[in-house]
C-alpha cells in the first residue's frame, strides 16, 4: 500500500475530493494523509475511508501546532507561500511520527488518469524522486522557478531523507531568495542527496509543459504522451490556465476534470 499526503484548505476541497476519487480508481490500495488548514476541510475529509486527516493550526486544540518559526512565516508570507513552507514539516511529521516506509507528497490539484505502477517501477530503490518541470520551449523562461516541481515528491523513510527535509524546512521558512524558494531549493537535491529525476512524461503533465513538445493519442481508452501513458495531470490552480493548452489536452484532460469537479 502506498501512502500519499497533501495539504488542503477550504478553497481546494473540491479538487481534493476529485484527487481522492482518482486514488480510488487507479491507486488501490492507498492511504491518504491530509493536513487540514481549517475546520471546513477537517469536517469534509475526516469521515472519508482510507483518509487520515490531521488538523494543523490554531483553529483546533488537537493536531499539529504551529511552531514559532512557522508562526512568524505565517505573519510575513502570502498564504500560498506559507502553505509551501509547511510541506517539509508535514513530511517530517509523517516519516517521524507515523513511521511509514515510503511516502508520496502530491498537490491536491492533481488527478490520476492511470495506475502509477510504471512510476514506482522506474523509481526503484531511490530514496527521493522528483518530477522535472519539463517546461515547453515557449515556457522555458520559467526555469528560474526551479528545475523540479514541488507538487509531487516521492520519499523513503531514511536518515538522509530526513536530513534533506530538515534543511529544506529552514530554507522555506526563511524564504530568503524570493518567489518559489521551496522549489528552487530542490535543484541541489540530485547532487546533494541523490534524488532521482523522473523520466516518465506522463508524470506531472501540467499547463507549463503540455504544449508544443508532445504527441498525444488515445490507445484502448488511455491517454498517451508520446509513448508514455498519462499517469496524472497537475492542473495548477486554474481551469483556465495562463498557458496555451493543446487542443487534445483541453478536450480529453480538462474536459474529464471539469466533469469530475461537478461530482458530489
């Protein structure tokens, strides 16, 4: 069984529920761990099977308390940047307190279209695996935001991983180098911590990498990105992205997701 974890607030509940339904279809058996940032999220997700919800913050007396460093970060950082700063702390909590053998962090605005088994076969025994942004040629200027995307990370419960997360947590809270601090820090992980760079094109397909570089097709009802089956798409906050969207992606990926978001 794979353990997945996410951080969710009330603005993303519909997307989190869609992600969970895609777990049910494509990722069995699974356990999903959610850091809930507000009472509405806690009340909505806590009753769901295969879902463990841990409250975080001062809206409840139970759960994870905000550390003084994170309290200062919450006061100084925009809300979305504060959420990014919480990622390493959440991962450290799960690896340390729950003691799971392996763990996947995934943003709640992702959705699985296929089984991730090919992904885990590729990762093999790596301690950490990261998804490159793979910016399309017309979006390559965004490489300044980091070579890897912080919306998907695979980790094993090993000392080197915990050391990596502790250093990442400090970098996120300090937020010294401006926008996307948490992602740019991932650039050093392959050389410093042996992180594996995922080659599968169907992993973390997203608005910034889907246009002008891949050939899409339907084979036996499955979406293919060149010759790789689409495993999950990262919708990145919006259903009307700021990036040009390939017509195939608009029809077969965004169309499916729009229908899924209407499911109750």
